[in-house]
């Protein structure tokens, strides 16, 4: 039975890949009166790229997710163009154009400079080729680089496409795309949409349907499993039954995908503005560890347990949160904050979100080490190292991501020091805002007193005079601890972030209980910045084109 399953997944025996003709569609040209795309949603730079290519005698269309989003009345964040021009021909037509990629060779046409630049991605129509006709190598992109050199159509032992640079007509290019709603071609000059696979009808029904045989398409690129989940969460679409059916059994194919690419896909899944919905989709389709929901089992099937999901890091984080309301609330707040920022078109950083997801594991290790008598800062450094070794390792391949996470975590105990020169030096740190936003999230979920976060917000935004008053207030609160002879016991009601329980979110200021501490100068509270406000840009979501 197991052998039959493996053979089916690898495309052997009775489950051989279908012939090219099975997925080739029929060209249908749809007028604006039917598809309803507002021309005002088209980016002027994408229009310029299309016009330049057409005036040079080439076919050119806006394609993929941008067309789908415009049909749904949404303004796309990215625009891709497809053409019959080769990468070299495209590059020759634009002053700032660069050929990139090995697996799929495409051209980036760049407009503007610096942080405000925009990239229009141009791909060449590709031929629909039977996987059986491709050359095969034993390894993957990294382990078989020498064998892949100079080849245009290559798959690995599982049928996953490693090279796909054989040009073809538009009808075949449409057939090799993943979903019907992504296989739409829009000519902004004539306002005609070319539809080969009923994508317009599926978009109107809010249905996500794979083009061709789903099992074969998942085998060609197992990351399509993640893309199905992401699009279902992002668009609120239902999965067509045949598209949904092989998801769990095909998940094993993701083991052949480089870990770094899977890590990127996980980050993309969590930073597209629908993180909570994406996690629910993973759970719904049995792609997270745990009990498989009834709707994911099939009619009449018994309850099942998924031993491991497709993202081990998420499995570990969510498993730790089960039965721990404080951890679950913190993670949910972090995901909700990320979704909100994306909806407001603000930047988000993978380092901030990962810091949130792994914080309670770091915190538990830190507390264990302090309980054994280790000094606080070395104990925190060791706890951070242990979590990195267990959960991150070197899979990200990005030193800056790890450095930013460490800095956010190591800043937390420093927020408890509100005397001397510590506050002035801390607010000058490049990552202060990210560290403070993390502190604010902890306060919002009751992990530290709200007063601590408010003090730092006031201090960071205050004038020199206001900062001096705040420092005096903090000094007086520190001095108000009971003098010697009471065993160092604090005045009733006074707590620090290190000893705060979840209930601390509503604790009163100690100055209000017995005695008057010099108060900071009264002023109008400035509007609080949302968490993660200075985060770096999120990885761009690339619709398969």
C-alpha cells in the first residue's frame, strides 16, 4: 500500500503524468462590459511596459494575480507582464532592465531609484511540456548545479521542475500556470481579457481551481500546496474539491524543497495580511500537526492525527500555545497586528513577527536559567542561543534577520532600568522602536505593566524637561521601596516588569498608593504608534506567472 502511494506521488505506474493536450484550453476574448475591470486600477508603469513591447511588434499582456485582483475590484500591489518577446529582446527595449533567475528566466524592468523604485516583472510565454520529456537529475537546485548548467527543461527524481525555460505560444503558457484565476491575460490598451480556462467564471464564484491534474501540478512544484493555502486565505475563496483532495498526501513532496525556500514561503504566508486565516487554512487541510478537522478528513473517515505539519516551527509554536492562554493571546495579538499593518499598507518585518512567535520559548529558558542562579543577561543570551539552535538554525541564511531578533529580545530587560543614563542611551538605539513595539505588545497582553510601556512612550516622545521629570518620577518610585528591616519587601502595589503577572495590565501606579511621588509634567498624550512601526518591508508576494 505504501509502495503504491509513493509510486502515485512520483508519477509512476497508473498515475503517469497526463499528456500535454489534457490541460490545453480554448482562447476566449472577454470584453470590458463583461469582465468589469476598471482601467483606472492599472499602474501607469505597467501600461508603459505593455505599450513599449506592443509597439516593438510583440504580444504583451498584464497577467496573473494583478488581473485577478482588478476583477475583484482590488488595486494590485504588483504588476506582471507576459510577452512573446524573449528575455534578451525585452532587455534591449528598456534602459534599466535586468535578466534574473535560473529556474525561470525573467526580466525586471525598473522605474525610479532608491526606496521609491518600482519593478515590473516581464516573463516570456512558456511551452507546456510533459514532465516525461524533461531531463532528470538526482539532486535539487543546490546539489545539481553542474548538471543543470545550460539545460532548459529539467525535473528532479520526484518530478519537481528545476528548469522551465522553453518558450512557446500563449495558449501553452496559460496551461502551465497554476490556477484558473491566475491564467488571465489583460490588454490594457484594448481592455480585452483573454481567458483559456474559465478563470473569470471561477473568480465570480470565488473558487480556486487547479489547471490540469492537481496531483501532477503539485508534483511539478510542491510549493503550490502552500500557495493554495495562501490564496484561499487571502481571497476568501473555496478550494475546488479535486484541487483540495491531494493536499495532505502531497505534503511529503515538500521534503525535496530547499529549507530556505520553505522558510521564505512560511514568512510570506504570515505577512500577506491574512496570517490568522492562513493558519486556520493550514489546520483545516491537515497541514499543521494536531487533530485533523472533520471537514478535512473526507466523508465517513475516522478522526485522524497529523504527526507533523509542513512548517515544523509553526507546529512547535502553536503546540506550546495550546493550554497556555497567555502564550496564545500574545501570538494572536502579534498576528492580528501584522494583518492590520498590511491592511493599512504599512511595512512589516519578518524579524519582529518571528521574535513574537518564539518569545515565550526564550522567556521560559531565561527564567529557568535565572532560577539556577545565572546572572540575568548571560542567562537571556544562553536562552536565545538555545532557541535559535532548536528552531531557526541557519535555514534563513540571513544574518541580519537573526541579529534583529536578538536585539529585540535583549532590549526587553533594559526597559526595566529607568534610572541613570540607560533611558537616554536606549532610545538612541537603531532598533529602539522595534524593541519598544515588542514591549507594548507584551503590555497589551498583560505580560508587563501597562505603566511601563506608557512611561517609555512618554520618555521617547518627550522634551528634555519632560524626560527629566519622568526620570525623577522613576527614581522616586524606586526609592519608595521599604527600608532595611522588612527584607527588601516592596510597598504594597509596586511591581516591576520582572515580577508582573498577567493581571498587571490593570495595576495602579504605585504613586497612587501611600505617598506622593513627583509627577511628570502634564501634557497631551501623543498618539501611540502601532506595534512594529519601523519594521522593514515584507517580502513581496509573487504570484506565479
